[in-house]
């Protein structure tokens, strides 16, 4: 599956029009005009890292997955930035990009 970076800063999570398969960010659609515009100029900087948006948090965490300590259930998930990460979000003004590892609410 091809992943597209949208101008809103997120990777597209859905298709807006199944007949033309137009990617869209469901997080920003209706709020941010860039939610249905592909950012063809975006390139992930070499060595860039991403952290789960719940990194360092325990509140509400199911404590599931390989990035958690079984003793304290705190998310410590950090990976190389990639459009393949779930809900990937570029955060150029921060030290790390963001994504969701499944820790807080699972994948139901």
C-alpha cells in the first residue's frame, strides 16, 4: 500500500472518493484545507526519529506491545520516522515526529 504525506502534516489514513482513490487525512478533514492535498515535496530527513504520541505516559495505557515495560506500563516506543508508521505526523519544530504504536487504546 502506498502512503501519502498530506499538506496538513499527517499521513493519509483514508480514501475520500473511492472512484478516484483520493487520499485524505481523517484527523484534519473539514478543519484543515491541506487534509486532502498530497505534499509531494516532503522527504523524511535522514536519521529522523519518531515517538509514539503517548511516549512517556502511563495514564490510559493498556501496556501492550514491545515498547512497554511490564512493570510500569509506560510507553517507550521510538522508531525511525517513516510514512509506514500508523498515524505518522511530521513535527519539524520538535525533536521527534509522532505516530501511534497502539499502546493507549489498542487496535480495536
